C-alpha cells in the first residue's frame, strides 16, 4: 500500500514542510497519499509537478461554515449585487478553492494528472470550473467500476 500523509491545520509551518518533504520523497519511490483540505496550505500554496502528484480528488464543495460574519457578507453583497449575496459570499470562494486544489498536480505544460470532483453538485457548477479542466471533464455515473475504467482510459491515452 501507499503511505498516508495527513495535513493538520494545527501543525507549524516547519512540521507541515516536513510532512510535504516526506510525501514528495514517498511519491518518487513507492507512492504516497496526501490528505488535505481545500483552502489549506497544501491545496493552494504548494505545487506537485511531474510525478509528485498524479491525482486530486475533491470530495464535496468546499463551502465555508455558516457564521454570522458570512451572513453579514451575504447581506452586504445582496444589497451591492442585486440579491447575489450567496453567490459572492459562498459559491465563488468555494469554487475558487476547488479550482486551486484541482490544479496542484498540473504545474507544467507536459504534466498529467487525474482530477476528480466527487460530488454530483459539480454538474450544475461546471461554469465555475477552470476552463482548462472543464474542457476535459467526463461525468461518470455512480456505478461499480466506472471510475476505474475511466481512469484506465485516461492513463493509457497518448497525448
């Protein structure tokens, strides 16, 4: 199996750098799995070019937790943008985080990586996905072995 590395928001910058160093070393050898959160250090501030990361799986839409501060933002944007407060306060930032995370393995022109948006709600939000990703999207039904078949075709195709 692959070694598991977990991003912990309570880690210091040096602890996180150590985890990333170990993950990158493992990636070059037997492989590794890095678990993180959208909007975290490793999903936005770090690059994984070449074979350091071959796939990103984004589970769910990374909406912010509802807070009174976010509700105040919604109210403000509703007034400023004709009732579009939820779009500006919740949807746009969430999709920005998803786009940032999805691009981690693709940093150079010849990099190749599978990107999985694991939530059916993304079907209705494709317009918010980066164009370079959106042009390659394959929507998979939720059936046994479908994603494995799609992955196999993806990794075997010659670009």
